[in-house]
C-alpha cells in the first residue's frame, strides 16, 4: 500500500531534520481532539497542518470531501479503538476508507 505505520513520537521526529513533517489528519472524535489538541512547529518556526476529521464523519460521507487530494502525502492519526484492526489490515474501516481502489459511494476507481 505504500505507507508506514508509526506512532506519534515517530511522526514528530521520524522524518529527519531536512524534511518537513507531514500534514496530519486526526481521525479521533471531536471530544478526544478537544481534550488533547496536537500542535507542532519545526526548528524553523514552521507550523505543521493538523486537521480533525472524525472517522465517523468520514465514513458517513459528511466530511469526506475535506480529505486532502490523493496525490498529497499526509499522515493519519488512527483512534485507539482502531489501532489493532488497522495494524492487522483486514476488516478495518480506516484501511477501507483510505486504501480501497474504488469508492463505495460512487463505485468509481480512485
């Protein structure tokens, strides 16, 4: 699939000094996002984009149009409740949403 599974610590520091940290789509609920907001500035005072798009709102289609275009490299923060199934890759709604080859709603190839 062309992706790496990393924890937040690896995301914050794992891209190397010369590279910019990837924008982050935070899939946690709005409540979890508000309780613990993430922010990051690199050594050059550049702020990394972090956007909350709760998984439920993406799965329902309410906010899926707000996802970055597929040609833009970005990271996703998977909610704790989905970490185990995401790591297993089979039967995971997060996996199906981000890595399926056809849209469930439009049936078009991605």
